[in-house]
């Protein structure tokens, strides 16, 4: 094992990776904001799947308008207006998280605590609004959940969102670590592109919106991180994962040594 290849940090994506927030969290929050603004827009489950190709909520609203409501683009205060619709969406997302309807995905909580106990750093690298990260983590892991993370990179902190690698560069700079010392966990093709462009070894856990996407270049593609009582299924095979049924720190270390 090379000294610089020892796993020092795991960088987690949020939406779709920590929890299935897109379909039942962000999507209804966007729809509630549209209603509050008296807009005749409704993002159903399949449409939202298409819109997910655009990362970032404000960017997604703009893209939707370009495709389906171009007349609404003519307003002079367009940027501010989109920002205010999006702010309303964030308020609705908070309410949904407080109701506690969206659990963490299998293995997430266990792995986070295990990494902490082994002194491996943990970080967040997401395009979502920073408040959303707090709402999700606090509703699922308690009021002090944010303190578990060494670095949180979120939202507009870098101008170019995923699939650009910028958020990963930002997080690694804060961690003072090189890509070979880190591992990213993502759920989507856009997320994988961002992580690979930052030279990060990347593990994929898929969800309903992403399972048919292209994950070439990933260390492995799994249903989820797995638990001893709820084992993951493997979608692409990696020799390290033969006879493995859930992801633990040792397995992540082995995956990065490959
Ligand atoms: C997911 C996103 C986000 C969310 C919505 O990013 O693209 O935009 O869909 O959140 P990731 P905001 O998987 O990297 O976390 O409305 O706050 O942008
Ligand atoms: Mg994601």
C-alpha cells in the first residue's frame, strides 16, 4: 500500500445518495412554490426525471421555463424572480424535512459513524442549497448532525455546479487532501462526471431516477450501501466486493487501493 493511497476522507453527495430527496422532497417543494406564486406549473415524477439533468434548483427552474414557458422569460427581474420562487421552494423543503418523511438510505448512518470512529474525515459535496443539507441531516441524525462533518461544500459556493468538478476541488482544498486519499459516493451520472473530473475514485449507489444512467469509470455500482440485515445488490462487479454484503470502512479502503 502506498502511503498517499490510504483513505483519509469520504466525500458524500447529498440528494439521491444520503436520502431519496428528489422525488418526494425537492419535487413537491418546487410544486408548492409554483402554487404559492399562482403558476400553472406542476412537475410530475417523469418530468422531474428529465429536469434532473440540470443540477441546481434555480438552474432547473430556468431550464424548465426555456423548454415549457418561454414567454415567462421576458420579465426584467428574471434572476431575482427565479431566486424568490426558489427561496419559497427551500421553505417548503424545510417544512417537508421537519415532518421527517424522508429517511437516510440504507447504510448511510452506520457508515458515517464508523468513518468518524476510525478517524477518517467526512465531507459533503453537493449542488443543493446549504440549508437543505442541514434540514435533512438534522431531521435524520439529530440537531448536532452538522458537526459530524469536517467540511460541507454546498450550493452556490462555486459558480459552476456538477457535472463540473469545482465543488469537489473546493472540498479537497478545505480538507487539504489529494484525490487519491479520498473517495466520493454519488448516485447520478452528473455527480460521477464531477467526481471523475476531479480524479476521485467514486462509488455509486443508484436510485429510481438514476439506475439506467451511464456509470462508466465508477469503482462499483450498488443498489445502496447495505446493512448487515439488508444487504446491497451489485449492479456492476468489482473483485473487492466478492462476498461483501455491505460497505464498511475496510471495504472502502480496499476499493481505493485497487
Ligand atoms: C442535487 C441537485 C439539487 C437539488 C435541489 O444535487 O441538483 O439542485 O435537486 O436543490 P446533489 P436546490 O445530488 O449534488 O446534492 O433547489 O437547493 O438546488
Ligand atoms: Mg445526487
